[in-house]
C-alpha cells in the first residue's frame, strides 16, 4: 500500500472500473468506489441496478469480471473465490444461504476461521440469543429473521474484519431490523468495516457513513450521512420512490 | 440341512449386499458433489481388485497391505480423472457425465481385457482368514464373515464422516451451494476432486474385498454396476444411510431368491426395481434427485424450410445407396450399416427430439431379432409376418417399459431403461427358445410377400434399403409433425409445456413407444442380414453402441445416425483383428465426443455449412 492511500484512514476496499457479465449479458459497467477501514458504506439503487452483482463480483463469484478489486492492498481480480474469502472478507448473501442439510450449530461453525480476533461463540449467543435455543434445529427450519441472524453470526466468528451484507433487513419485522441495526453499530464500534446493500432507506441512513447510488451497473453518485437530509428529494428520485 | 443351505445363501446375499452398499454409497457421494452418475464405478471396482493382484504379484504386498494401498492408488487415479476429464463437464447436463464415464469404463475395461483376456486371475484368501467356524446352524467361512463386517464398518465410517464431522459439513454444504462455500474460503474444486477420489476408492475397496471370492476379471464390474444402478433407482441417492440399507437389503432379497427360486436370482433385483417403480414412480425414498431439464442435444434444426435441405441430402444419399449393387461394393456390410443407422435413428428420435436418454435400446433391437428369428424358423412364418411379429412384440415391450420408466427423467430414466434391458438379457440367457449362448442360427430366407427372394443378396439389399428409407421417413414425419413440435418444446422446457396444458408424460410415452417400435423394426431386418439372433444384440454394450453411433453422428440430426453407423461399423470391420482395442477406441470416441465434439459429425458439418442436416 502506498503512502497516498495512508493519508487519514486506510482504504479497506478499492473497486475500480469493475465490469461483470452473466454469460453474454453485461451487467456491471465500470463500478468505481472505495471503502475506508472502519467505515460503513451502503450501496443504494433500484431493483436490478447491479448491487448484488457488485458484491458477488467482489467476492469472486462472477464467472466473468474485469477491472480491479483491491482488498487491503491486494489485487484480487485474478484470485479464485476461496482465496478471496481467506483474505478476511465475510459475505452474507441476499438469499442468506443457510444450508438445509446442516443444523444451526454446523451452519454457524462452517466458515473457517481466517484471522484471529473473531467473535467467540459466547459473544455470538450474547448478540443473538435465539440461536442458542435452536442450536440443533435444521438450518432452514429457522424463521427468516433467525436465518438472517445466523447468516451474519457465522461470518463474525471467522475473524474477518470486513463484512459484506446483502439486504440484511429484507422481509424482517421492525424489531428485528432494529436488532440488526444495533448489531451493525456494535460491529462498527469493534472496528469492523462494513459494505451493505440496502433498500430500506431509513435503516440505511441510520447505520451508514456513506452511500453509493448504483444505476445500470455504475456508481452515479456518492453521498455522506451529512448530505442525506439535504438531498432527500434527490435520493428519492434515484430510487424511484 | 436345508436350513443350512438357506443360511449360506443368506450369507452370500449379505456379501453381495456389501458390494452393492459400498458401490451405491460411492455413487451417491459422487453424485452429490459432481452431479455425475459415475458409470466408470464398476471399472474402478475392477481396478481395485487388479491393484491388489499386482501388489501381490510384483511387490509381494499381501491382502492387508492391498486393503489400504489399492483404494489409495485407485483414489489417486480417480482424482486425476476428475481433474483431466470430468471437470470439463461442470455445468453441463447430467447426461453428459453418464456418457463420458461410460466411455471411460469402456476404455478401462478394454485395456485390461487386452492385457489379461477375459478369464479370471486367482487371488488367495489371506491366511488369517482361511477356514471357518461352525455356528451350529451353518458353517461360516471366516473370510466371508469378514467381508460383511468390514463393509458394514466402512459404510458406517463413511456415514459418520459425512454426517457427523466438520469435513462432512463442508461436503454437505458444498453439495447445496458450492459458490457460497467457496466464498467462505474453502477450496471447493479441490473438495470435488477429493470426493470423486474418495467415491472410487470405496469402489476399489469393494474390489479388493471381492478379489478372493470372485477372482479378478476385467469385466467383473461391468455387470455389477448395472445391478447397482437398479439399487440406486430403488433407494434413491438422497441419503447415505438409505444407500447402505438398500444395498444390504437388496443383497439379502437376492440371496433368498437363490434359495427359494434360483431361476430368478439374476433378475430379481430388476424385478424388484420394476415393482417398486410401478407402485411408487419416484422410488422408495421419494427423494431421488431428478436431473433438471435435459437439453442434451445441441441446438438442432431450426427453420422449417431448412429442414428440407436435410431431406434433399437424404434423397441424394438414398439414390447413391440404390445404385450400390451396380458397383463392386460388398452389400452385406452396407446392409448392416443400414440396420444400425435405423436403430440409432429411432434412438435419436427419443434423445435428439425428446431429450430422453434411453440406455436400453438393445432390448428392442435384440428382442425383435429373437421374435422374428423364432417366428420364421420355428413357426415357419413368411418373412413379412416374421418382421411384423418382431415389430409388434417391440411395440408391446415399449409400452410396458415406457410405463415403468417414463415418469422419471434424466439419469434416472437412463438407469431404469438400462436395468430393464439387462433384466431381459438375463431372461433371454435362460429362456429355452433363444438357445442361450448359441443364439438362433441359420434363419430361412423365404420369399417375402411370396415374390421377393431374400436368398438373393441384391433383393435382400433392396428390401433392407426400403426398410431403412421407410423408417427414416417415419422419423422425419414424426419430428416435423405437430406432435414433434410439442415434443421439442417439452425437451426445451417441460414445466412450460405442462403449464401450456400439454400432458407431457403422454407425449414422451408415445415417443418412447414409437422409438422402441422402430428400433425393433431395425432388429427384425438385421436378422435376415446376419442370419442369426443372439445375445450380443440384447447386451448392454449394444445399447452403448447405439448411443455411440448417434452421438458420433450427431444428436438430433436426420443424417447423423447413418454417418455414425458408417464410421462405427466400418471401424469394427476393419479393426476386428485388434480385438478389444476396438472397445478402447469406442470408449475414447465417446469421451472425445462429449469433451470436444458434442454436435457429432453431421452436426459439425451442418454448422460449418450453416444448414440443417
Ligand atoms: N443469474 C443471473 N443471470 C442473468 N442475469 C442476471 C442474473 N442475476 C441478475 N441478473 C441481472 O443482472 C442485473 C443486476 O442484478 P442484481 O441482482 O445485481 O440487481 P440488484 O441491484 O441486486 O437488484 P435487487 O435490488 O432487486 O436485489 C439485473 O438486470 C438482473 O436481471
Ligand atoms: Mg440484490
């Protein structure tokens, strides 16, 4: 990492001219953004804008991608997905990805520890007491909210300091949304860096430091939390509400 | 005394059950991770036994060493196979995996046959396990007891590994969602390689266990794997424990049959499969993973007008064939090609246009041959009625076999048709009218319709050619009828066809009957050409040959079967002196077709010329 990057805060993730394709269909058209260490950044955008695809491309899960994804100063564009995961990125996909052939405990312990300093299982049950009660149930027999908790919990164990969450509040009751909001807040205090995709604008503004607005596979605007109040109208037009 | 015999048959049943369990367990583990039905499983079982033999013969390593070393060696070979070959199939239809591993099995078995012939090599029982104990109600040979116990332990250990350990959790998770598991930092491609290695190592372990009992033969796994397919159809591949229990249970049923009704012992497993499918079309566990849509044939014939090009080319070819007797070409050879081209065309109707891979078309080809031969020779019917009898019998057979198999898709359909065909093989092997290994020889060549003297080679040639043209036009007509259009849309997207209100099962069923009937027609014609009907034509290797001809010629093309038959039958003719190398070559062609050449000869040609053939 060069000195320029080190000015105030260090860059955790730097995405440059990222392109990605599903087969022949070109979905990301040069995504450009970065995330500083300790920051919470949210990708906003309409349905189909390419937010999920961006996360998948960062994780190396797109078959075809080009451009640059630097993680902690390491260029990952040519690394296989499993090597990228090992660099210390925890990923919670849009469809949660709880395994039905594994019970809750196995789901929780599945992602291998990649760094020291992850949450202990006590910490996790402290955060998500529901999980402790259902430890031996089949993973997919949990409620949607519990599955979401499990999906987040299992990546906190691994020691990954960079967490990628795709719509963690989707379809959840307000109480649980609040709980997840508090969890993100606690993670930030612990020094985690978080990249988030969110449709729920209220939730997003309550947790994020910065917002990248995505449209047609490009970042068309970046706002800080301070900008948000002043630009509600602009945001609403971006999101088409 | 009788009780004694019962118990010893039960013991043999348990031993066979051990092999079924170990093999179907390996198949299930492999299928879970790779989505491939490993047809080469029987070959790896055989190689396991050979590895034990070699270790003993060349390095002086005995049974106990072989029990560990042989599976490890075979496992490593399996890992190399996965890396070099199977990996290329990722994301392709399951059926390609079946085809490629079938080719692999042919290559491996062929190589060992070339090197060792078909007879068995002896392998001694390890000294510590010779002799036996008298249990009062029976005499238990120690080695046999050991095989059962050890297999059981190996099965339970595998179950524990997969269901109760960390590594097993990775495996189960990767079966469900490989890319997410990868994103967690786990090297899934490596796991896939290791899984395949592990699966075939289990097969090799079974091979070592069986070496002292069954002796070591190149084809020891070839028939076994078909029985194991039936076991898999019965038990499904969804659960580890299910495979193990089904394997042992089926072995016991087989053992009991050997005692109570020995005539049925080689068919009982297939009968069991058929009965279970009749009662529960989805198999016992009901969780048999169905292959998704089988879009096996690469994008075939497009616009209606272009179809005519194929017909025109076909016309030109036919004219050429009609002029053939004027030349000095030996017609016998061409007649054989025509018969094979017709049966492959019938098969192609099913796979190329219906997306159904039948691995049992030899049952029609061979049955029709037997019936026609018997009708003409024993009943003294004229040729045309003999052919009619053969064709009608095949229509009936197809109606039965279709009723059993048609509701299952993809690999399951392939395994079921293969199993039914194998069952018939054993029936014909024992039925008195087929003369067993000798077959029905010297078929009389009477006058067809009272005028056509089939003893005259030229007349026979034109009769066969006319049959070929008739059959091919029937296929062409079917494909281009509204029925064929519906069939095509089923192949492309069955759920959509269902939602449009088509009773897709019925369409597939009719296609199956049509295909079986036409295949039978080819088999009946062939009787007059080769002058006999024999077991070769109902054997699974004949089904494989039909698949190969079609695949090589070009799935879903009108002229592919003829091109494929020409290449395959002439290579058999010209390379006959090389013995089993022909099998190796055919296996290699299978693999090459699947890896690099999925359109086949005619398909590639059509692509280059931008026309539809
Ligand atoms: N598996 C796929 N194959 C082909 N195209 C896809 C696939 N997944 C997504 N797309 C397309 O890529 C584009 C971006 O999809 P993406 O899932 O990234 O959107 P998104 O911003 O996450 O939307 P949402 O807010 O609805 O989750 C869409 O136009 C979508 O249709
Ligand atoms: Mg999304």
